[in-house]
């Protein structure tokens, strides 16, 4: 039984667990939605809430505390520039954990953990990716057509040369 045992060990030693949680929190702040296992999502939730609270404070000491925990400068900047102001009037409950299924290999329960209000950002990312994919497909199709046309002209020129040699 785990009466009054706080936190999750996640099958790792202290330094590995701390590093894992720091990386997960940094990834969540940068991406706004990540997929992980349910215990990892539950373990990282308090840390994400603390970081967003620091982002809402917005002063220099809060920025230094966040920079000491988060792994990249990009995450710190995004936390204080976009995420903190987004939750300015909200008192906690900044993340949502949505169970998605399980891993085929080990049967671990999987879940998405996402920041509330990130739907717009994710839709914009999805739209941008679709546009990039369509553009890349059009470029590939155009290159294929040009290659086919060039091959036809070369084969026509070779046929003309062979006809001249026969005469």
C-alpha cells in the first residue's frame, strides 16, 4: 500500500527522474501537446502548473527560477511571452490529460497531456503542415513532369540522329 507516499518514482533513480520530468515539461511548453504514459503525465502535472504560475508572475526572479528548471531558452521565452498571459485570469488547472490507448509492446496506458486553449495553436500548426505538404507535392509533381518532358525530347533527338545515320 502507498498510504501518504507522495510523488511517482517511475522506475528511475532520483537524477534520472528529475531529468525526465524537466525534459517533459520543456517539451510540453514548447509543443503545447505531447503524448506520454499516464503515470508520467500525472507526475509532470504539478511541475507544469508551477512553471505556468511563474510565467503569470512575469518578474525577473520568476524568469530566473523558470530558466533554472526548463531546458531551453525558447521554452522560457514562450512561457513568459505567450503561455503566462493566456492563463492570466485562471487559478490553476492549466493542463488536460486525455487517455488515448495503450502501447502494444508493454501494455502501458498512453495519454495526451496538453495545455488548455492550445486547440487554436495546434490547428494552426496542422494547417501549416498541410500547406507545406501540398506545396512539396506540387513541386515534386512539377519536377516529375519536367523530367518526363526532357526524357521525351532526348529520346526524340536520339531517334532523329539514328534516322540521319541510316541515310
